[in-house]
C-alpha cells in the first residue's frame, strides 16, 4: 500500500519532538494519527502502515520515520516514544 501511495517519490528521514496526540482514524490497511506540535501549534497527520503506534491523551511524543518530497507531504511513522512521563494538558 505504501508503495502505491508514494511510488516514485524520494523519501527523507524526519523526527519530531513534543507532539501531542489528537485523534486516530482507522482504515483497513493503516492508521492516520492527527498530532499537534506543542511548540508551533501546527498539526500533522502521521501515517502508520504497521498499525503499531498506540498513543494516549496527555503525553508528549517523539515520532520518527520517513517523509516524501512531493507536493502533498506524507509523514510515514516508523518509531515513537513518550517524551515526558508526566501528563500534560492540551492547549
């Protein structure tokens, strides 16, 4: 599935810190996680083709993976970890 969506695009590594989980939309072959950067207040959609990322509300996360260089940017998450053990509230 990933190859069909991103076929022919060059992929680059990305890592983003201090992300807050907003919501997850489930599809047959992948999940799309809506995340907000707590510093810049920008929203990102992280595609999880492995369906392995599980987020909880109120924690800051670091997400890393691949990003394409096309006009429409796809962030394909590969790894995630909790940044702070203490819960934080949404802004």
